[in-house]
């Protein structure tokens, strides 16, 4: 597959790289320690078009392709994966879903604000008893005239306390199974909608994650996304694209680990020479470089298929499965190369390890990705 990037694609990659170095990097360690949400940085990302990269310009978006999105995601996540996941959710799970399946009312009133970063989005599918098995939605939505009344709870919601708009998946007809599940757009200040405390996480600590609670929360029927009973298919379709975003996040973390290791190996001396002269270190760097290159190609290949309008769910699952795996492996090797320094915050690589693990879990665990791939192979 040919990846001769266009000038536009290279431009957004370079813009993301420079933004990450100048605006994100200086506060990354401090925000990680404090688990502090990067409000001002997210606002600037919106102004630069990073929160609506693939949204049509008529709705305020940048109107760029999935490959551009992947290139930008890698550069952002290379410096701070927390910003990567904030960006990924708003782009992949919220804006993409609303643009493809939302009504004109939803696009004009919600998407236009999300695409320029004036508002932030969240995607609420997981529940205490519905993680990998998304068909078991216990959150209910009962019709009451021109409204639906939501009751239930959602878990592990990225942008949970900071989002303005939430796509909430709920059961509208239990008798129809997964065909009785519907997607709603819920505004933050809707009566009956509350969120819990921010989770104290191992990694991606600068992004906020929390549970959501709905108690007789009345949502207008016009806020249904796509149509009643289509919420499960909506979620699965959106998650396919979301996996490309998480694969790109994982590639970014892995590439950050490699870059830090190369730099350190050229500076650190042992036995009278820099450690980059030792074959043991060279082999580690070579293995990391091969893994990063392979993961990047897989992720870009899935993105290219999506841009062509072809079926891409198997390739997206493969990219996420492999990229998340090598992200953890490269972070571990980076710590090993750094020795004792790799175990302290100042050298960053311990954060890469903590951030990398979640990529094997959210938006479909590695085990789920294998199921998706196997079904595609055996159908």
C-alpha cells in the first residue's frame, strides 16, 4: 500500500508535532502527578482543528481524512497519551457518529460546537455489568410523549466530568434484545443526570474518567441518534473507527518510548563509552523500531480502507490488537534501557508504561479484538 502522504497530511502531522512539543510537553509530568485535566490545552486543540479533524467544514470541522487523523494522533500521543484519548473520543466516537448518523437538528445544534472545540463529547456504552458484552444494557429509556426517561448507570467514561454532550446507549425495548437498544444525545445539565468522582487511574491520568448516573432523566426524542432500536449497531460501527484512533494512540506511545531510548542511549555512558555502542542495547532499539514500523503500517492501512469507504473492521481490530501489544512491550524495553532512571518520573518512560496498558483494554479488550478478527476470517 502506497503511503506517499499529501502536503495537507504532512502539514497536520507537523502542526501536531510542534503543538505537542510546545504546548503539551511542558506540563505533562505535573498534570500526570496531579491527575489534572488540561482544559486550556484542549481549548487550543479545538482552535487548531484537532477535535474535529474528519468533520465536514460545513459543520465547522477540518474536513480531513482518517490518515491525517492517525498522523496527528500519533504525534499528540507520543508526548501525552491523555491528550490522545481526549482527542480520540471526541473525534472517533462522538463527532464521527453524529456526522454519519445524526439528524440535521443534531448536526446543527451539537456537532457544530463539538467540531471546533467549543464543546467536548463523551461516549457512554460500558456499564457495571456490560463491558465487553455490549448487548447487556441495563440502562433503560422509556417513552413519555416527546421524551424518553433514562434510568441506569454507565462506567469508565472518558471525558466523564468535563464533557458537555454525551452519547448514551440505553435499552428502549427489552423484548427485542440488541435490536431494542437506542443511542441518545444527552446534555450535561439535564435534570436527573449526574456523574461520580473522577477515577484515580494507573495511567492516562490527565484525562478524566468517571461513572455516570441517570435517575428519571428526561431526554427529548429528537435527541435520538440514527433511530430507535439502532443503538447497538451504531455503537459497533463507531467503535470500529474508534479502534483506529486507539491504535494510533498506542503507536504514539511506542514511538515515544523508542525516541526516548535512542536519545538516552547516546548520552548515557558505561564502561567508558555511550551505551548505544553496546550490541545488547542496539538489538533492543532495533526490535522496538521494527515493532513501531509494523504497527504504524497496520494502523495507516486500516485508515486508508476507511477513507476508501471499504470494509475495515478486521484491519482496525488487527491494528489495535498489535499496536497496543507493542506499545506495552516498547515501554518496558525503554525502562530497561534507562535502568534506574527509567523508574523515575523525570525521564518520562515510566509514564509511557502506565499509559500503554489501557490501550489493551478500552474500546474492546485484546481478547475481543481476537474474536472480531477470527469471525472475519471464518465467516
